[in-house]
C-alpha cells in the first residue's frame, strides 16, 4: 500500500530552510510511529510530499495503519495511490478506469490532474483525454466540473504517474520536535484533555502534570487519559507524567482561606508547584485547560491574579472556546466517554466565589498558609516516563502473567476504545468467550467479575492492559493476565 503524505499547509508557507527542517522531522516521526505497525515500512522524503510505502496486506492491519497515520502532527492530507512510470495517455486512461470504474457507474464525474516537473503535455490535456475516454467508455452520468459525484484524482510527479484511490485528512499542525516542550496540567476532565491535545497538534511536546486530590482511583483515571493521548497522538517522543499529591495543600487552603477566595488561591498554588516541576524538567511553559468565564475562577480579573503566582509562560488553548465546542472536540479525539466518568475532584466550590479577586486580599489570605506543605508536595512528586505508567498499580502486586494464547475457561476482556475495536474486531474462535468493556468502564464493570474467575485483558499495544491488570490485582482479583497475541492476532 502506497501513500502520498502531504505536508500541513502551515509547513508549506515556511522558508526553504524551515520547511526542510520540519519535513525532515516529520519523516523521522512517521518512521518511528509507523514502524510499530509495519516493521518493513519505507519512508521517502521529497520537497512537498512524503512517500510512505507499507507492506501490510490485511484489511484490519491497514485500518490500524491508516488511523495512526491520521493522528501524527504535521500531516496535512493523505492520498492512497497506485504508482506507475509515466505511461502514454492511453494507459493513463486504463489505470484511471481500473481504479474508479466501480464507483463511476451512474455518477457524474470530473478528472483532476496535478503535475510537477517538465513534460511534453499539460495537466489540462491529461484531464481532457482521460475524461473524454471515461465519458465514452464507462457507464457514467456525464461530466460535471462543479461538485461532481466522483472526482478522479491523478498526479504526475517528474517520472511517475499516480492514481489516487482514496484520500483523507491528517491532523495538521506542526511535527513534534520542531517546537519546545510544555507542562500540561491534566485533571482528566474534558478541558485539560482537549487543551493537551491542541498543544500536541501545534507541535508542542506535552509532559503531563497531575495534582491528585482524589486518591488512587482518581490517579488511575487520569493516567488512562494521558496514556490514551500519548499512544494516539505523540508516541513518537517520550514524555513524563508527574503526579503531585495535593490533598494536604487543599486541606490547608480550606482551613485558612476565606471561602470566596479558595478557588483562586488553589489555582495559584498549583501554578507555583507546576513552576517547580517545569524547572526540574527544563521547561518554561505551562498549558492549562481554562476557558474565559466558564467558572468563577476563570474571569479575566481572576486569571490575571492567578498568573501572577507563576514565573512561567501560561498558555490557554481553550480560552475562547465554549463548553460545547470543547466536548465536541473531546468526542472527535476519543476522550469524551472516559472524561465523563472522571469526577471533578479539583472543582472546589465556594458559597460566594469572587469573580474580581484583589491581589492585596489574595496575598493576605495566602500569608496564613503553611507554604512548607507546598514544598513537601513538590519534593515528593512522582516523576514517571509515560511508558512506565502501566506498572504503577502493579507495584504492590505479584507478577502479572502474559498469555500468548487463550486456553481453558478463561474469559477475554477486550478493553480497547470502541473506535479501535470496531476497526479491528477481535476474533478468537467460537469456543473463546470475549466481552467488550472499554478501559474507562472497567473499574465500574469489575464489580461484576468473579473473584476466582480467569480473565485475560486485551488491548493492541498491551500498555493499557498492564495498567488495568495492576489495578484489578490490587483490588483482589488474583487470576488476571494480559493477552498478547502478537503476530497471531485475528489468526486464531
């Protein structure tokens, strides 16, 4: 399967030097990510396009490959193509007809040809010749140059002729590695997940910082989302997940601070802690999910007061988005369902929250706080590589078995996201019981599992399975294993 990966428009308007740098980085990222799905993939970089040549033949494998290709920052459009040395126009028609004949019947059509290089013919001549032959020899409803039912797409690049068989959009933005790193404050809700995604799309390398106010259950839910975002959008680079236990800081604020100022001061304390985390990682920018006016602490006067607690640059990708726009984006990227299930532990409520905080009042309230608690929280913060997250809930557990083939009376639990499960259904034979429980529902569903039952958790990469297996083992389920089909997937 051959793909022409078109650069994001934001790359194409850069200077030659910058464009070359971005294209080189995008090629590296494509190679790193796609090689996990096809170890024989070949990446060829040209001035305005990157050729991706995949050896995959199975439909489910191609679907996974296509999905992953769509989610790499810097990719503008993707064309699946058939490639030939430049033939006579007669053969150009034959190649186009072979690719499009099934979809042309009874439909209006137009032929579009994009040409690069020096040739003895023009793009218009190719369009006219191929279009006329299709009109005469195929059972179409005729030519329609504006809004046709089918557009026959052809490309000629120097010595090669391409017939585009399918096209879809990529993520756009900038390639990861071309912009600086940021600390993204993540709580697991709609806002922080979407703001993290928008930062990644912009080419920012997002490390995650989580302020834990709800215990280990909350931590697991947030780590699920961070791991999901990383696996889907920026696994070309390694990032950190930093967990800061903030219960003692919140308790101090609730004891010492006037109720109307609790939210503003809590956000200021979080930014102070995030500054220290960013400094340790050599980063000077923090991303938050705040949107102007969404809650009382997010009015312009309050945001201005909150920002004064930080020495870092504060980015708010959602600052002018309304809640429905944010939820719609969460739905598009796949985080909506499990953000719904994450309690807003950090949504501290006040009876009469201030919308116009005064700096003098804030400083007076903060003067009563024991700042040593903040220092302790930052000192004891847990820094982990994103790839180590699946092991955190297994630290207190015994070894978790990895199974290559389901046997006996074991039940396989497919914990993949529904979008992924639909693209590549798991087939293990009629004798194997499979239940589908998305990972974000598994904690609630686990109450239905038998304590002595044999359960094999399955996901594509195995990382989410490890995370959930550790959690279930610590909850008292001692016959949990991970199903790793490897190359046997869908062959059993």
